[in-house]
């Protein structure tokens, strides 16, 4: 096992991570909704089309879960992440419909050292867009990351 690439010291303001792409299938929308958010517009194409969402749509919570997978794959799993104390804001701006392809970025907007000498807090703004460039999710949160060199005063 190698040392993680991304530690607190690397997560400077303005650092941007590309979250890659994810195409959303009707089957995964229905599977997620069946277990976690069984509203009709997430379970049935006709109900989705009849709703204000305009088609079979992912639950907002499903959108957040897909974002989290994309974030993990982009850099979190190769970092010193220690989790997060919460989410400052999450906004579902547009529906995520079956067949949409999501992409996005995470941008470091701030950071500060914690009281613990080996830990820092990193604030990020995350955005997911669909294939038309429409923003579907905006999320802001603080993550906790271990320092690579706790004694260097960064």
C-alpha cells in the first residue's frame, strides 16, 4: 500500500478536481428509489412524465449518492480523508433523468488547521452538470484531512 496522493497540504484554495462522467440508467434510478425514495416519479416512467420533473428522474438523494461515488473515484479514495462533519448546503437545481450523463468539478474554496496537530479542515464547492451543461447539483461541505507533515506549520 502506498501513501495517499492527496493530503491537507495539497488541498490549496483554487485546486480543482474533475469528477469524471457517469451515465444514469433507468434501472439504477428505479433500484435506488425502490429501496430509499419510493415516490412514483422515481419508480415509473409514466408517473415521471406526468410530474413536473418531465420523466423518470433520480431522487435528489440518489443524485447526492452518485456525486459521492464520483468524488471518491476522483480523489477521496487516494487521500488522507477522515470524513466530514456535515454538508453546508446541497441544492438540486434540475432533475437527473434516465439517460443523462453527469460530469462535474470540486473546487477547494478554503482551509484551516484543526486543534488536533495532525488534522485540517478543507472547504469545497462541488457542481454536477448534465450533458446539456445544466447544473443539476450544487453542494458545499467541509472535509477533514490528515496532514502529511504535521510539524511544518502549514
